[in-house]
């Protein structure tokens, strides 16, 4: 029997997300940074794949997202693109790529869309990014907003903390969401926001909210792939639920392999290649039959 690919729901696009929200569908978004992960995540039916600048934390070992460059993220976007068929592919705009003017911002976003074949970009910041969002949307680039905790602001914030905890701060978050919606974003990430405020925003705007540490009322949930699978280091934020512990699984596998090598039981004859009988006879080498 030939392998038949299972029927898959239709391709996710930026405009289709608004209709999903209207239908009350709960969609899912995960980060991915390389080809195999992208394939696995896409084939598992995840709706949105984000090549996030969390790349800096979980893959490149920078400790935060600030050092990530456009060239770095682009390499990962290209790799992920090759593994994604159905999910919407979104690329993060790294810190520094939208801080020196609208033309530079468009140039950077165009590289992610044209060279990386991302279908949308994500930009951190609320009302202060409205002009940039309008400009990008005007250039036919779909934009995902990101408010609440914006990790690229770590040097000003000092630490990753829940945002919007006072009435004033919560009102500012609401205004950020309205302003971004009005500027044309197709969705908004709400990171580390009290669930009541996330619910309020979700109910008041038409584009979907994508929550991370923002409670159950967001339209879509997102997590960092390495956090979900137990491949991150250090203390995890309370919103992360680890569904696997791949650190331990990997440690176990590589340790057993190293033991086998050191003990001389890897590779076995079946895991290596013997000299064909004719050549062995000519060279007067004794060979033994090996079970495949
Ligand atoms: O960079 C990232 O992975 C993100 C998500 C956590 C939303 O911004």
C-alpha cells in the first residue's frame, strides 16, 4: 500500500485567523527554529509557527533576545520554511531592525518575507509602533503585534515581570491593543499579562489574541518549543507546562551510546560493513557471516 498523507485542514493564512476567532476556534502556535522541528510541529497540526527571537535564549545561548540579528533569524526562517506546509509562518523582527526608521523597518521585513518566505512578521511594542505597523501593512506585509512583556525591552525593564498590574498599566495595555488593531495587525501576542486584562482585550478586539502567560481566555495559545518539551535550562516561568523531558531523554540516549562505545559493543558487525567474500579470499582475510 502506498503511504497516503492524512487529510489536513486547509492552509492557515493571516486573514483566516479573524474568521477562526469569529467561529470560536481555539488555535495553537509554537516556535520552531530548524527544519526537523518545523516538520514535526507542522505535521502535528499546529496552526501558527513562529520563528521567534527566543532563538537567542533557547538555541543560540545568548541569555536574552537582544543580540539576535536579522541575518541570524533569517537563516532559521529559511530552514523552518522548508519544513512547513500548512501552518502560518511568522518571523520575529529582531531588536534593532525597526529602530532606525520606517524605510529600514520595511527593508528588514522584506528580507524576512522575500528571502525567508515568512508570511508575516512580528513586532514588539504598542502605541509607539503604530506608524511602523501602518507602513508595513501598507507595503502588503502582514504584522503580528506583541504587547505586555516585550522581552526586547529587558535592559529597560531589568527583569521579566507580569505587566499591566495596576489600573493605569492595564488601561495602557488596552489602548495598545486598540491602537495596534486600528493600525492593521492581524493578531496580537499578549505576554505575561493578568488573565482578566487578557480576557478584556480578547473580548474587545476583532483580531485574535495570542497568549503566553496571559490565561485561558486568549483566542490562541503560544509556547516556546524548548519549554514545552523540557529542553530549556534554568527556572521556568509558571505558565510553562512541560509535556516531556527531552533533556533527560537525550542525556540517557547519549550516555548509553557512549557506554556502548567505551565497552566495545558499538558498533556491532551488523552495524558495520564486511568485505565481500571474493575480495576477502583474494586478500586471505577470514570473514564471518553477519545477520542483518
Ligand atoms: O520570541 C518568541 O518566541 C516570542 C513568543 C514567546 C511569543 O516572542
